[in-house]
């Protein structure tokens, strides 16, 4: 159930379908790796074969970007719903609370993951967040030992992309969790350190425009979207 854009796979499933598949993976003792895909990553992958291979090694490539939806429509595909990294994380947190699955938070600056843990526990009563490590910890043996002793089912890794995805691929075979997701700056948003775009912008798929208004120096990055769509049509 995937479509391909410029050599990069993207899943068709929505939040409910993905959550069902991931819970089943946990029950089947199968390890799964989630990566968020947007036009910027796909365009970078055109010049970086190792990045393209990394993205395609994931079990679930979620369509995190309105450009993916537009590209799918232009190519006659079936992807009609964005699945953002932070909302996939929150959806999994809700499912974990309902199904008794344990979660670990790894990454971000010292103190941020701890605050995110508190916020998640307030939002999802009964959620089991069994461990937290900040992204500045350098002792790999300590990191692995702490995660394995906590024995979580799901781990969210916030180290920035693609560093977090490379870390996941390098470590997942030695770690206890079954589900691995790189979540970028999601801990910062959940903790309250950074404000997310207002809900209207989220629903319209225009969080990029909100960020552009707040950070106008990002305008060059936004030029990637039309370049991406033209390249997809030519492909």
C-alpha cells in the first residue's frame, strides 16, 4: 500500500489504519520503523543516494506534507490525507494508553523530554511513559541499557532528521522497542517550549505558510515545493 515519488516510497494509510498495523506489529513481536516524508526530504534524496535508501528502508513512510497530497492527485494516486509526524506520535500515544503499551522518549535538549512526559500524562490518562533520556547524552551503552531495562513497546526519537532515522537503523536491532518513530521537534511542541501553528493552518495543510510568516527567511526553502511538483510530473 505505497506510492512512489521520485524513487521514494510513501504509504497510503491514514492514522487509524497505521495505528492498527502498528499495534498488530507489537503483538506479532515485529519491529517497525516510521519515517515522515515531505517534498524537502524527497528532493534532498535526489542528490543523496544513502538518504533515499534510508527513507525506503522504513516500514511506514507517512505523508507529512501537503506537497505529497498534491503530487499524489497529479499522478492519479490515492493519498488524500496528511499524516504528520507529531500527530502520528500523539495518535500512537492515545492508542498506547488504551492498549497498555509502554513508551520511551529519547532526544531533545535536557529537560524538554521530561516536560513532554508530564504533558502527555496529563493528556492521556493511564499512559505508561517508562523512561526519558535527553538527546545530549553521549554514552551509547548507557542509552541502550536504560532503554532495554525500561522495556518499552514504542520509542519516539527526537534528534532531528535524518540523524534520528540513521540512529534508529543503527540501534533498533539491539533495542527492546518494537515501534520506532523519529519525531523531530515534537517534544519541543508537546512540552510547550515551541508553539505549533494554529489549528486552522493545520487543517488546511498550511503550517508551512504559518512558519513562513513567523520566519520569513525560510522563503528559499518553500521554493522546493513547485520544483518538486514539476519534477514529479516529469518523472
